[in-house]
């Protein structure tokens, strides 16, 4: 899942070297934290959060297929 989020984020931003992805295991599933350069934050979130929602949907679909619970958080 982590590599999926990283690949999507790197394809969206102007500064792909600044993309950081962390996987944090928890009791109710895994949380994937996505961190990008401040200038690229708008590109990852999108208008009205559409791109962020699409990223979460793709990851959720992949996680469901693997019988896992995964959520994506975009952090500053």
C-alpha cells in the first residue's frame, strides 16, 4: 500500500524528491501518512479535496482486496 501511495503522490507533485510516506500500524488498521512539499500540498489535495478522496478510494480498494484496513492521512 505504501508504494502505491508514494507512486501516486510522486506523479502528481512538482517536487517528487520531497514526498515522504510512513506506515503506522494500529489496532483498527494501518495508517499511511503522506507528506509533500508545502508548494505541492494543493496538488495532492485538489479542488474541494477531490484528489485526496480519489487517493483514499484507490488505497481502500487495494486494501479491501488484501483483507486489510488502511487509511491515508495527508500531513504537513
